[in-house]
C-alpha cells in the first residue's frame, strides 16, 4: 500500500479531506490544467529525415516492394517491421525495433561501398543487427530471404555492450581498501 504523508492536491485541502468530498484522485478535475516543471513539449520529429524517408518510400525499388509485402502487417511471426525508417543519422530500408534488426536491400552500387561498413559499425555500436541482401537475391529467392530474416528475428537480441556482473551488483575496486 502506498503511504502519502502530507500530500495535498491543492494547498487548501489535504488528501483525506478531498477523499471525503469524493475527489480522492490525484488527477485534476476535468478541464483544469496542471503545470509541470521543465519543458512543456515533447521532442518533435526531425523534419528533414522524415521528408527523406517519405521520398524513399515513394521511390522504392522492385525488390524493396516485394520484400515489404512479406514483412508488412506483422506477417513475419508477429514481428512489426517498418520501412524507410530514420535511425540515428541513417535511414534504413526495414527495421524491427522490437528485435533491433535492420534489413538492407542493396543494388550493385553497394558492392564496394565503404559507407556501408561505416553504417554497419554504427548500428552494431548501438546494438542493432544488420542483414544485407542483394536485389537479385530478393527477387529470385524471396522464400529463402524470408526464412533468413525469420531465423535472425527469433534469435536473442544482441548483448548489451556493458552488461552487469553475474551477481547483479557493481564491481567494487579493492585497491583503495
């Protein structure tokens, strides 16, 4: 049971008196505003990244459109995928945030791209797993691609970069004692 010491909803009436009046809730009456500390707004979406993602969705390749038919509407074992999603400084083709799984469908221009290695490193550093498929692989073997994605989604999430010790406590340095 939660104990409330000298809590009040407003400065005039203590909580017990408000309960006697039938207003025992800590939420304000309907129509009243409550002022909170800090910023009164949420962080908005990055307009530039959103515009880029929308353009990429409109101009999807044939392979991306085909793969999207297999991933959309939670059709891959109930996992939710979204397409052309901004993540950090990048826009990815597909991502399942629940499993931290990024899927990239690439054409031949990515065969020797150093930028892809930099992107992959960023995702790995932020605990995402990356699967890359060639356009012709998606178009010619969609069932195999689908099975590979399902296997990756069912695996455990990537480990945290700084896991806690086994006993759950922080390690204490014994040098100072």
